[in-house]
């Protein structure tokens, strides 16, 4: 449920969701007991509550006639969603490859797969490939978003730790 309420001290209006014990005025910061506040409207629809608050503000400022000509919040939200160009179109018009940008975003957010980190990806390469060469391990890792320099460094680190052995240019997990 949503309610449009008003502050008795400064005259601000705001929308309150559910029925909290107290709520604070967004303008002056005064805490109010919800039950004691005047509720101008109670509804199940958030857009209807926003619309009612906007109407109260417009009426108080003498703009109720102009406000009646404005679309509702729901209609404006729909128009905004349908306006503009798609992200991929924008990126390509800017000379960027949309798929590369998406892949970079996934890597920046923690990887292209679940929560695998770079070392886990190298370990997977060594498990999945049959006695791979360094180049095969690096290719596997870079295909999964690990930069080649990082993959080389991590592979050497695993070898020094004794988790991987290298014999005749071929690697295996220990």
C-alpha cells in the first residue's frame, strides 16, 4: 500500500510505502508517527500515489490547469523506455564493438562465469586439456576472459607452488 502524506511543520508532501511506525519528512527531516499523519490518498498503485502527490503540489502552486494537461507518470515512463537508441546501436555508431564492451563489463563485474576467478580458470584448463602446452593453457584462459599476461604469471605461480608440473613443454595438474 502507498499513502500520500504531508508534514505539518513545513508543508512537504511525500509518498510512504506500507505502514511504517514512523516516517521522516524529506524536506525538514522531522520524524512523524505514521498513524498521526494526514493521508491525502491511500492506494495499492505506486504510480497513482506519485500522480496524486504531483497534483497536490501543482494545485498548491496554482498550476492545476497546466498539470491536468500533462501525461500520467505511467505514460511518461512508457514513453521514456521507448525513446532513444539501443545501447548496441549507440556503441557501434561510436566505433565500438558492442560484444567486446559487454564482455569487458562481465569481466569487470567478476568474471564471465559464475564466480570463477582466474586461477580457477587455469586449473580448469589443466583438468580439461590432455597434457596441454603453455600456449594451449593460455588460449583456454584468454577465451574465458583472463588476460594473457595474467594467465602466464598464474601458470608460473602454480608451477612454483608445486600444484602443476611441466615436463617436455607439457603441463599437468598435480
